[in-house]
C-alpha cells in the first residue's frame, strides 16, 4: 500500500499566508479596540475636567447688565446739544413691583417646574428631544434660569459648548441665588419686542402703565384683576418670539398666545377656568404702543441725520453705541450757527400757515454740515420725513451756475454774447419779465437770471451732461423726467430735482475751486470704556469735479448776483457768492449763498406743492407781507438774518466777523437781534419751470408734467 505523499510546497505556503493574515488582522482589531477605549476614556476625562472647570470657574453672581445708555451728541466746540436714545428701553424694577399674576403667567408659559428643578430640568430636556424627533408642539428644554444665563452671561450662539456652559452656570446660579431673585432678574432683562427690555418698559410701552399697575385702566381709573390677568398673559405669550407674537404688529397672533398662556395657568391651577374665560373674553387689552420721546434739542433733524450716519456709513451697531459705556459723538454742528438759522427761519416765517422751509449750512473746505433746520407742517417728527435731506424739489434757476460751468469747460466764455428776447421757444416756450429784445453775456444773464439765455443753452449743451456735472459736484440729483422717446423734457434746463443739502454741497464745490466733498456730520466717536472708536480725517481728501479756472469764473459771476443782481437782499459786508431760484407758480423759492468757508442753502415751498389731486399749484403768494415769493425775497432774507444773528452770537460787542467765522466763545444765552434793512433786488426776470417733485411724500394722484408754455411774470428771481 502506497503511503500518502505530502502536499505540494506551494499549497503549504498559501495556507501559512492565510493564517498569518488572520493573525495580523486580529492584532489590528485588538489595537483598534485599545485605541478606541483610550479615546473614549480621554473624552470622558476631558469632558469631566471641562465640566469641573466650568463648575469651578469664577462667576459674578451679583452681575446685572448695565442698561443701554443714550449717545451724547456734541457740537464742534464740545457743547452738548442732543442725545440719541437707545432703541432698547430698559427699566429694572424690584421684585415687589412685579405683580404675582405676571410672575405666574411667565412660569406657566416658559417653565412650569421652575420652583422644583435646580437650574436644569431633565424632564424638559426629554420633552425638547421628543419635540425635535416628532415635531410635537411642546415646551422647550431651557429653564428660566438657563434663559437668564443665556441673556446675560453666554449669549445666543447655537453650539454644544454654549449649551454646556449655559447648563453648568444655571446649576451654579441656583446654588447662590433664590428662585425669586432669578425670576426677578429674568423679568428685568427679558426682551419683549418694539425696543423694550424688561416687563416694566414693556408694560409702559404696550399698556401705558407701570408694571405694578397692570390692573389699572387709565381711561376710567378703575382697577380689575381680570385686566391684570389679560395683560400678564399677553406679555408672557410674547416671550419666545416677540417679533412674531406682537400685539402691535399682529394682534391675532398675540391673542392666540394669550389664550395659550391662560390655558397653561388653568392647567397648573394658578387660576380657575372662569378667571381664564373672563380674561380671554374681555378681548386683547388695549395697546397704546407708547415709547419714550427723544429729549428736546434745537437740532432734531441733525440729530437724526447723525444717528443714520453712525449706523449706516460708519457701520456702528447698537451694541457698540449703547452698550459700550457712555458714548460721546463730536459732530460738525456749530451750535451758534444752528441757533442763528433756527431764529432767522422763525423770524421770517413765524406762523403755522406759512410755507414749509429748510436751511442747510455746509463748510466748502471739508463738507462739514454746520447747521440744519426745517419748518414743516405739524413740526418735524423724530425719524420722519426731513425736508432738508429727504425732499427733492425743483431747483429753478439755481441750476444755472452748473450750466455755466459746463459751458465754460467746453469752450464758451463769460463775456460771450447771447440774444435775450422776451420769449423764446426751445422747443418749449419760456419768457422773461422784461419786454423787448436785448443781448446778454453769460455773466450778465446769470446775474440777472435771464431764462431766455440759459434755457436754450442748457438744451444745446445737453441736460444729461449738466446733471452729470452736478452729481460729480456732490449733488444727489433725481433722475431726469423723460418723454415717450426717452429724451429729457427741455423745461428741466431751468430746474431739476434736488434737496437743500444737495444745493449746499454743490455750491460748496464751486466756491471751493471745483473740489467736491461729500457731506460730513461726525468728527469723533468716543466711549468711556473703550476709548476712541472713530476719528475723522482732519482734512478729508476731496474729488476734482470742476476745473479750478472754471470754478473761479463761476464764483466771480455768482458774486455779481448778490452785488447787483437778483440776490441783493442777501448782501453782507464781505463777498457773498449766491444764486436765486423760483419755479413756476411760485411753488419753490431758493437762495443759496456762500463764502469760501460757509455755504447756506435756503428753500421755501410746500410739502405737497400741488393741491386738489395735483391739479392746482400751491403757490406762495401773500406770505408775511410779500405778494409773490421769489428766491430774492424771503429766502434771501432768511440768509441775511442768519448772518445777523450769527454775528451777534459770535461777537459779544457786535463787531462784524470776517467771512471766516471764528470759533464761538459766547455763552448760549438768548439774544435779541435787531436786523438792518436790506436793499431790494434790482432786476425782475421771470420764474423757471417747475417739474413735479420726485421724493416728497406721494400725493393722492400724480402731479402734472411740466407745462411747455411759460407766461411772462414780473418779480425778482
């Protein structure tokens, strides 16, 4: 019998290799398990160490956030003239001043086991997980203590680390503060929408009563537990989403949440079903939405303009402005000049029935806004429409210096003669007041505001080019109105839509040698806690908008307007470069006058320049003894009286200042000013056409388009 032979050698090698691989795999698996175990152990140790660190980390248990403070506004000499109130109104109160019914409503709505847990509620956490998995509408997992910690200590960032810190701090806080202390602090820092933080500010805003008077009806003086319950349920219902369940913006949603809170209070036996029914049956409590007004100031429009610049152009947020300590903003305002323009405007237009008006003063050397005020129907409303910066009105003949600048830049000259007949069609019909035909140079036509020269010239040069130059000079010119073929209406050669601020900025460019500076209102922002937050350039770099020689020629011609033309009522003891402007039907009247250190633009008109659905012009006739208001009448008078008042405030002994005003050293006491009479304008050209306004509050129906025919009308321009 033959013996079995050994398997071939290659087969034995394969078997050995398989065994070897299995052994290596087993070792790798053991090694991986060991690594995983060590990793898990390390995580446990690290988490434990981290948690222990959180539990041992120092914490100020008596810390209470500082209520947001108003921003103080100073003029260029450091004198306070206004403040900007924080958009978040916060007014902490003691526990005894918070009604028990409100405390119960908040606990029922937000954390029913508040008085049972130790800062973190395991049952609430399970409910929150179940809600996330099933989409069920249950209470959230955060306790009132955790919400307070989030609001005050750790913030709202959605991370696991933040939640861990929140939970650990909540546990520690409950070991050092009583439940009533935590609840009171929570109710004092809780955001409840519309800029209210805390139940006191919210109660005053929504109901018009302090929180300890939730049961008081201000209209009758009667007190009612049912009213207090209804109000408490309304406030408590807003807590998770005050912008959504807001009784001001969405009363129905707020009503639904009020019912939810009342049902929760009933379920927890805090109130009876009858009490819940009575509170809900009395309808949503009357909402007054009454916030604190801004403090009084002589420059409310400028204050709001600065606030917009801080948050817009300079990109400061509320936290930086209102929570970083007492912030002081040094502005460009000259408080004495501001007092002067306010006084002059009131002296010339003292009655409510007088037209609206706006005055803006700008330093041509840097664009600094030195004064800004308005006279508006019903008075200026904080945060509302500002005629000085928001309104666009037809400029009338104040466009002519820019037409002249563009003409000079493209080969024309000041002494170039032009025919100036009484009327001309280009293709619209435009007239002057003076009869007969004559010739005028571009200089004399500007001085005397001759429409039949500058109307055709503007059309020939091209309105698009003139507007482009105005915009490069810093003016925010509204888009030109165009016909069905897309061409600008020719009448706009004698008036485009601009704001008083734009007028002051554009003329500043001309008297500054053609270098434009955008309007500036803020020089420095400083916090007591954080030091300097912003400092403006001492001399901002301007932009060349008009060639220097051209700007100088235009400025020379503008001096003639005040010395011997339509603006003589604005003349001073020093050179003034200015221009008058009046639009068709006396709907707008302008005077913009400058020195090399100050440009003052004055506009008069009506907020809605057309009556009866845009069909009848709201003309300025028989105003304060002036039969027809042209730019050379009341607007020029406001300019002149501004300088008179400013001279008195700047110089205690009444000596005339130079054209460059010296810094104020005079106290801000009221003064009595006697104004000297002004010479009357020596010329009487016609008015300029008035395209309808483009950025005023809308009228009931669109105003009419510019008329193609202008009849000759007497009076200075």
